[in-house]
């Protein structure tokens, strides 16, 4: 493994100047600094041994103790207060910070709106703001700048450790907003040079080690820059180095922040050389696990173990050098208390969404859940798996169902038929298939109709396979037409023609059946190729013709009801299912022009059975012959009543020539 140091590394001029001044002053006795002289704890510990103490309140020191103003600088009010107390001051404010302070002060006095790019919580920025009577505005991003209410006159400067690219981007924005803009170049040149050197080296190595205080602004920015190119670890001391970091690395770069002394850099490099020279005693499996961990990338799904839970976040052991952090905002979209949902020791699937500036993994349960869910839905779509899901909302164009996320079921995909009102579907569970999926947008479209269509097809094939002529089947009336009814036999409909609904005439199927009726039908014919089935009801009813043969005789006179008129005659029902035809020529002795002139539907009439054709199932009737029947009967009765004495012959009449004899005899 080759170790390469960045071209510009360690103490900057301002920090080195402050350290030397503090060490020199401490030779005369203890001195005191408000806050740490620099952001490097180990260097602070070394300086304290030399008599350079860090305090947070003046009450901690005596009235004649000297005060050190650190590199970050302070506001004018601090100078005034200390001078009024007669304090001895050792001012180690960085020259670049002093430049920023004076620029802000002058711009404010000239009536400019002072805007500072930087960290509002950083001591340097707070000191600069104080030089504007605390009127300056501090922003950390272009988004924050865009939200400001800008004045006509603007002065713009930056914290000395800011990125020049970021500063330039905001200058460009402000140039388009005002014609009176003062821009002060307050970024420390050594900061820019150090950042450029780190970026260049990061592109040439397999791993970067950034040395410096965890609270050092310029060191954190160095680590952030390096992570744009290569895996990077931010450490404060050599003891933090881990051999697993270097297992598959051939070239490792080293840089350090402006607050990092040479002796700490030397310690780190020496420790890296020891790691390089030592033999790794771990077995292959352990090494491979560490290599795998080192290769953890943003977007990876990892099953970890919960090691600590608070209301706002949880620490998850994902097998790394440190636990990952699961914020409550990445656990649920709703406001929850993590203590109520997570238990120490439980396993949980999480996604690595980013690595923060300290090298810690930030995790998301929401993302992991959704990614896992999307994978399951994708697999379900590929395999055709049926998913059961409740309807949670009725929306324009269809339904929303809960499949872990909201899924959309278009109106046309709910049933095999048109649905006008979906209210009855709310909270109903549907059987669905995924038909469209967009994993990136987390959108899923489902269909119940494809499930129903497939089941219907299978049922139809099974029904057709076992269906035969002459069978009796049960079915449900699905649809009525003028010519018949369609009956569902199980996946396939058969036609029950109106002529097969009974032995008697049926004017309309609705007179006999209703949609939804369960009926037993007789299978007349099956055409499996064309998938056509003819059905009958009357074949399951007694045939009135069989009884007619026994009950009705030719020349007998019976009473019937006119049920239909035609141009050629009238149909008379003798009993349900048994009609006969009275031809127009047999309606009356007189000539009949139109049947309707003589008969009406529903009229009861006496008819004489003239003929019965059992083969063609036809009965010929006559009304006219019934009218003639009484005269013939009366004449026959008259003849039967005559005696031999009373009989008169034609010859007698002629001979007598007496017409009155006939009259007497008739009397």
C-alpha cells in the first residue's frame, strides 16, 4: 500500500501564527482563551500542558490574568469590555478573519445590507456579525439566499473556510438582483489551495484519510470534497484507524485540516505504515465480511440489529465500524415515538440513504420498506400472483387499494361488466393482479378483471368439456332479449330461445323469466368449436300432445280461447301448451274478409275438432261447423218424432193439393 500526502496539508499561516504567539505568551505564566484556540482537541490538550487554558466565563479567572483572543476573532463589544477591565490582551485573530470583520463593518456603516455565507453557529461568523451591530444576515445555501428580502445596496462576503465555487454561484445570483453590489473576497487562499490539493489527490488514490478535529469547519469541508471522488474517513487521531479499511486498497491519500499540527499527521502516517507492514491474522470469512462492509453504497438494503432506541432515532448495527442511525423521520411519514415501535435486539431491514460528514451511515426504514415492497410487487407482476387488497378510497376513474402503498384499479379493470356506482366496493377486498409498475415513482396499477377473465375462461373450458346434448343443467339467467334468454351454465352462456320456454306460446321472455333466476334447463345442442349452446325449458315439461291424443277426438266439440289472430285464421288455446288453428274459411258460414272483424284475442269460442296430426303436432278446428250442428240435431229429432200414421209423403201432398195438411202435421 502506497501512502501519499497532499501537497498542502496541516496548519495554515493563521493557525501557526496563533500557536506560536500563545506559546510565547505562556512562558511568562498561564494565559486564558475564551473557547478552544483551534478546533483540534489533542492540540488543545498539548497547549494546556504549556499553560494555555480554555475557559467559557471570565469568572473562572482572576482580574489580572491575560486573555487570549483566538484565531476566530471576536466582536468589538468584547474588545471594549476587556479594555475597560484593564485586561492584558493577546490577539491571535487570523488576518483573513480580521479582513472579513473590517469589510463587514465598513459596508454596514455605508448603509449596505451585509450578507455572509457561512455557518451562523461558528465563532468566526458570530464575530463578523458583531462588527455590523448584529445586523448582518447569515445564509448557508443558495436556497436560503433566494428567500431573503434583498435591499438595493448589498455587501456580500464569506466565512474564510467556505468553498469558492459555492460563493461564486451566489455572487452570480446577486448580480442579477441589484446594481449596487459589493463583493469581498474573504475566503482564505490557503483554504482554497488545501481543498484543491485534496480534490486532486482524491482522484488518484483508492482511499482518503482526512485528519482534523470533528468540529473543525475546514476539515469537515475537506472530507466532504474527498467523498465526491473516493471512500473517505475523517479521524482525529491515529488510534481511530482500522486495518479493514486498507484491505483492498493500493494507494491511500492523506490530507489534514488547518488546525491539525504536524505531529498528529506524523502519528497517523506511522500507524498506517504499521498496518501496511503487519499481517492480517483474521480468517478469510472475516476479511471478506469487512471488504463487503467497506463496499456498502448508498441505496444498499441491509438487515441490521437494533442496539439502542430513543423517541427520535435508533442505532442499528449493520456490521460496520459504527452503527447506522435511523431517524424517526425515516421510519414513518407520520409522527411516532420509536420506543413504541422498535425493541432492542430486533432485526430490521434498512436502506443506506447517505453517509454524513463524520462517516456515519444514515438509514431509512421507509425506503427499505418501499424498495422491498416494490420488489415483491415486481415479482408478483412477473409470476401473475393474485394479491388480495381492500378498497380504501373511491377516486375519479377507479379505486384506490392498499397493497402496502396506494395502488390504483381503473374502473374498467374492476369487473367483467360495466359498474356505474362504486360505493358498494368501499372496504371490499378485491383479488388483483399487478399490470403496471413504476418502481422509481412508486406507482402500481392493478386489475381484478384479468383475474376474473382468466377464471371465467378456465370455467368455460371445463364446462364445455363435460357438456353434452341431452343433459339437464342448472344455470342462472344473465340477460334477456326479444328472442330469448342467455343462461350462464358456468363460464359460458347458452341460449334459451323463446320458442323453447314452454309448450304454450310465450310473447316475451320477461313473461316467464327474470335476470338472476336460477333455472334447470335441457341441453338441446352443443357446438364446441363455435361455443354455441342451445337450451330448452319445455323439454323438461309434460308434452300436452301426449295427453291430447287421449283426451281429444276428431268431431268432438270443445271450448277454447282465442290467443292469436293471423291473416289466415285464428289460434285457439284448448289448454295451456295446446293450440289449434281455425282457418279463416271455417270461422263462419258467411264470407269473412278479416279475422279481426269476427274474433278478438281472449274471446272464448266453441270449436269442433276437424283433424289431429300427431306427427306435425297440429290440430285443425272449426267454428262454422259448430254453428251448423244445432240445425242438424233439430232436424234429426223431428224425424225421430214422426209416426207411421202421421207421416205424409210428397205424393200425398201433390194428390191432395192441400197445403194446410202440412201445417196441421207440423203443429
